[in-house]
C-alpha cells in the first residue's frame, strides 16, 4: 500500500465514524423547546421564559394567527426561528404529538444567523430537571 491509500483509508474511517455518530443521534444538531413565534415574541425578553414554555399548549401553537407567524426553537437561553420547511415540520409534529404542552424537539439542519434551515424534526427526550419542574408546578399557567 502506498502512502495515499493509507491516508485515504484513515480518512474514510474517520468520516464513517462521524456519520455513524450523527445517524445514531438521529441527525440531531439542535435540541430545545418548540414554540410559536407569536408567543415567543411575547416572552423573548423574559429573564426566565422556561416556565411559560413548559406550559405552552398545542392548541395555542396551532391557532391560525400563531401558525401564520411561524415557529421558533428555544435552546440554552437563545431563540432560533425556523425556515419555511421548519415551520411546516413543526405543524406536522404538533398535530401528530400525543403531548398537550411543553414540546421538546430534536432538529437536524444548519443555522444561518438566528434562522435554522431545518432538514428534519422529531420529538426529543426532555431533560429530567424540566419534567420535574413541570410536575412540581402543576397547573397550566400558559393555557391560552
């Protein structure tokens, strides 16, 4: 084997391993909470929007005025808006979900500034600390 073949072989293994990791993670580059932009805009500047987000309902997110404005993802204190495909996938996910509130999602795609160009979206596994916070709080405070 010449040097080129060895380097090429190593590169293939490295790339394949990275591809396997992405597939194993479900192609998930972004994990956070899905919210319609109508409501996201109303809490964007809040110091702790998570309580509202955890209790925000499917019914609200699917209201015509909320759907028309589009959707956003709340990730580690930052907001990202979805592109057209992301908005379409968000509606599909919300309609298909058995959950009624607090939609934690896994998104595959790329960021262009504060806009996510979404390739795929699925419900994710919510961090345990947030599930506990929701159970402890009890009532639906964002039930509009």
